[in-house]
């Protein structure tokens, strides 16, 4: 099985590539531009593997994309490459439109021409998985869950760009008959997460005795999904999902942002008691513009059709995540010292 993964040096992408190479034994080509969030050190555990290779290239470059696909001859393409941070999209939407929309179009077209040229047998085996987010659905009230037929209602430039890319993928299935499947996931967390996001930012800040920023009053709710559970789901969806369908991937682990940060503090109180209580570092800051109140995914379709279950609860996953950052300063320290120092992002001028 040959699988081309775009964005395989990112957080979710690297977890997927590690899983495919080590656990599945697939022959994997990692196609990644290596933006600020791409990190080849996240792939150190498999760098020497004979069934893994890497190419640095941009999904918006049609020549590079076509050359990579035609040379590698993949059975599956798993498309994860994207600009993904909501705060950055608020003040720099152009990159999100370019990468998430134009880049997805470029991938779909290159894959379509490749697929059309395959033999009958290879054509029937080919799959294109487009990986997306629950943020395309907008915000939930106090009750209810997102499912695969929830109307799209994106709030941020990031969410809007991903919604557009989802529609492109579905249109390429309906118009051209391409064997495409779409997945939408809840908030991921776990090892190798770039430290601009809520959990790694606050774990590292707690380690350093710095303020733990929480937007608004911290009441915004997210459904948390351990990244390695997500990687297993993506492989299942790509291989066995029904063509033209969407599968939502959620961990059934709803938590408010303030509860997430307090749980981090409680763990840190146990493992670094000399700095306890860590919750004294919590600092409520001005809320994000257009901040969705609540996300929660219903993964029943994925569970019943494909037999997937999240293996990690939030408590087990967050324990593993905090411990990973404590043990892997060599991974995050260069990022903290160079690419991102922990500053607030997405702040609009007056």
C-alpha cells in the first residue's frame, strides 16, 4: 500500500505518518511545505524507516504536486496540509484562502488526472481522503451535537476556508466521480502539538511559571480527541469509508477551556509541586473575535459503520500529553525560543 500524505510534518499529519509507517507498514510519501508549524523532528521515530520518504513542496504548486503523485504512484492520498490556527486567520486570512482552498483545488485536480490514467484495477483501489474540522459547522448551544448533515455555518476565516475546501472535495466526487471521502474532527491534542494551541501553550507556560491565558471567562466548550486516536480513525475512513460520504471524528470528551487549564494545573501540582498551586497563574484575557461557544461531535456513524472507538479518555490523554512535554523539552524549546515565544495572536487593532 502506497500512501501520499500532505501536511505530514504537522501535528496531526505527523501522528498519522508515524502510525502508517510503524503500525500499518504502508509505504508513505510525506509531502509538506514545512511552514512554521511543520517540524521534521516530529518524525524522528521513523526517519530511517525504509517505507518512509519525504519531499518538501507546496500543495499550491501544481507542477510539484503532479510530479510527486505521478512518480510515487499512490494507492491513497490523505490530504491534511492546511493552515490551521484560528487566531492567525483573524489577522492573516490570505494564507488560509491560498493554502486551504487553492491548495485543495490543486490537489484534487492533480489527483483526478492521475486517477483517470490508472488501470481499471488500480483505479478501483484508489482513494482520496480530505481531512477537515468541526469548525465548519459553527457554534452549538448548550445541547446537541454536530453530525454529518449539520449545515455549515463557519465563523472564522480559518473555518470558512476549510468549509470551502470540503465543498470542493464533495463537488469533485459528484462531478467527476472521484473516489473521495471527507472527515471532520474535533479538537486534537497530544504529543508534538505546536505550542501556539491551548493545551501545549498552557503546559509549557505552567512549566515556566508564566501566566496561563484563557479567553473570555473560559466557558467555551470543545470536544477533545487524542491525536493518535484520530490517526487510527483516518486510516479506517480512507480504507473503508463509503465514497462520497463524510465521517465525523470525535472523542466524546467535552470540556470547557477553563476546566482543561485547571486539569493541566492539577497535574502540574502533582509532578512539579515546588511551583504549586499552578492555578494561581490563570489569567483571563480579552476574548477571541467571533469565538464559537461550543463544539461537540457525534461520532456514531464512524463507530457503527467502521468499528472505531477512541481509546483515550480526556483524563488519560491529558496525563500522557503533559508528561510528554515534561520529557521532551528538546522538541519544543527550539520552537519556543525561535518560531513562537508564546505571545498572544489574532488581536485586532482598535
